[in-house]
C-alpha cells in the first residue's frame, strides 16, 4: 500500500512539467489581452471618429468586425491547432496579433481600420482555443489543471471589465492608437517565453484540414451573428433576413459535412456526451444573460449617472474581482461538493443579482450596483471555470483544440445574442419616451435613436428644454434596463435549473493522467 502511494506520488511529480506555472502566466496574459481588445475600442470610438471621420455604417463595422471574424474562425482555428501543433499556431498568431495591432494604431482611413480590425480578429481566433488546449497538455494532474483553468477563466472574464479601465487610463494620457500598441510588449513576452516553456502538442493522426468546412463555418457564424446584431439595432429588414438565412444555411451544411468526413474539423459526436453539451449550453446562456446587461450598465454609469470613462470602468471592477476569486477555488469546491451544485449555484447567483437590478433608478447608490456586480462575478467565475473543465475533461486529448473552440464559440455567440436580445428590449422601451414640448422634429429623432444621441442633440437646445429632453431619455433608458435585467434574470435562473438536471452525475477527474 505504501509502495503504491509512493509510486503514485512519484508519477505525479513526473508529469508535473517544470516551468508550467510561468508558461500558464504567459498564456493567460494573451487571453486577457484578447478579451480587453473586444471592449477597449468602445471608449476610443469618439476620438477615433474625430480623426478618421467614418460614416455611421463604417463605425458599426469598425466596432463589430473583430468579434464577427473571431466567432467565424474559432472552430476552424481550434481544429487547425490540433493538426499543425497548438504551440506553433499560438506563437504564429501572437506575432500576427502584434503586427496587426500596429496597423490598427496607425490606420489612416475608415476602410483601413475595418480591414485592420478584421485581421486582428483572425489573429485573435488563433490565440483563444490554443491557450485552453495547451493547458490540457501542460497540466496532467486534474487538480492542478482545474486551478489552471480557473486562472484562465478568471482572466477571460476579467478582460471585459479591465478593458474600460485600461482604455480610460490610456485615453486620458495618450492618443486613441495607444489602446492597440499595449498589445506589442505582451505578445513579445508570449513569443519569447512560450517558445522556451510551452510544450508542443497536436493530434497524432489528424487528417486533412477541410477548407470547405472552414468556409461553411465562417459564412454561417458571421451570417448569424451579423443578423442578430442588426435585428437589435434596426429590426428585421429584408437584407438582415437574407443574412440570417445564409448563416443558417452555412451552419447546416457545416454540420452535415462534419457528419460525413472521416476526420472532421469538429466531431459532432462530442455533443452526444451529456456533460459536454450541458456545459456548452450553460456557457452560451450565461453569457447571453450577462453580456447585454453589462454592455448597457456601462452606458448607465456614464450617460445616466455622469461618470467619466475611467470611473465607469472602475465601477465595473467588482465583477472582475469576483470572477478571479471564484475561478481560483472553483475546482476545489466542485470536488468538495458536486459539479452540478457549483454550476447551478453560480448561475442562480447571477440570476438573483440581475433580479435585484430590476429595482435600480437614475439615482441608485453605488453600494447596491457594486454588490450586484460582485455577486455576478462570483457566479460567473464558478460556472465558467467548472464548465470549461468539464468540456476539456470530457473529450480525448487529441481533440482538445476543437473542444476549446466550441467553448469559445458559445461565449462569442452568447455575447452577440445577449446584446441583441436584451438590447432590443432596452431599445424598444427607450424609443417609446415622450418628447418634451417644443423640441424640433430633427432633434427629437436623433434623441430617440440612442441615449448618447439624446445627450448630443440636447446641446443645441435652450438649457431648460435640454434638461427636460435628457431627463426623459434617461428615465426611458433606465426603464428599459430594468426590464432587460428581469429578462436576463429569468434566462439565468432557467439555465440554473436546466444545469442541475443535465449535469447530474458529472464529476471532475481526480487521478493523474497517464
């Protein structure tokens, strides 16, 4: 018995690769940066608009094309990493991410900026699934891997909250291009340290990388995500309906092709695993409920409560603190109790926190808002970390890249759906507010377009009239936010109940992998 224990401990030490924690630190830094890049541009948009003078449509593409391309390429890039080597793909993507960041920072026209953002999305799509898949190869001890995934998930969650803080600081001291140049030193460290400490891993018998599947995946995801975002902004128009049909058609052909290929880009049989499917669904619906709310809460802090960009970013930090703290202990808690209790409990906590936001008003004090964000962060940290662990643990090591990409795709699709569906609630309620008497028709139309538009349009009015218009717009925005928070809470609580049943019997691995 003692001999067996000694042998097991010896084997455990043997698979604990030296330098693995430093390698992890570099990997999560890359994840943090990709997440920051998704949110940091929002604050820089007014400064960028002043310099490049894009049209309204061009401005939307500058903001959205990064996430469109990432969503469209994640599965393809995860599968490519499984084939050519995840380390090779990660380091190549890091070099490309740094180089394209310079192109973004020094863009001289709206068209150049759109192309640069799209290329940054291509590079970002190589980083996200590669980092999570490499963690599977760095950490063979499941308990260590749970902690490593917790740190990875915490950084991914923290990135969304850190983005506005970093952006606010840089924009107060430098020009808008600085929000892209911060990528360079991080990517340099990733390449230098990663080349030495990160071990290569790939599928030993991968088969060819199927280009038609890549095309179907890209067209399908971009078509669907674009249609979702456009419905939220402008309603269902003929071109949006065409985009949705093309997207659904692309994804349908993608799935059909995967079922016929001997070595598919994404093995659809993975979804027969109840734990895998439940974890992916939990990820998607959690982000759906969260993202729309956090997106509009940023506007609430700035345009309703009058906070500066940096102050508004700092106001959202409790969510990041909660996510980091919970992520670090999630694996231990899931083993101490059960996977389903931790995931369902985390989702329920987010749902209840969103439910409290149905009580907010224009002058609600920060303690309630800060406490709600902290609870949201803790719930997300527990749920995301454990679901990521379940997704990685329930597939063969050879398919880690493709499985990681599915997790990331659920995240991107959930974010798009959340902003679209909850956004349509906020927008629908907001546009119904009554315009104060005497406001010109053109000003009223601009004010009904968005809360930012109302604040800008009021500048040309008499002080009393301007104040009445902005107050009416702010009240309507808060009404919409309350209803959206209630809808988000309902989605999260329903997902918590579903997770409780779907994750029954699911456990995190305990023994060291051979």
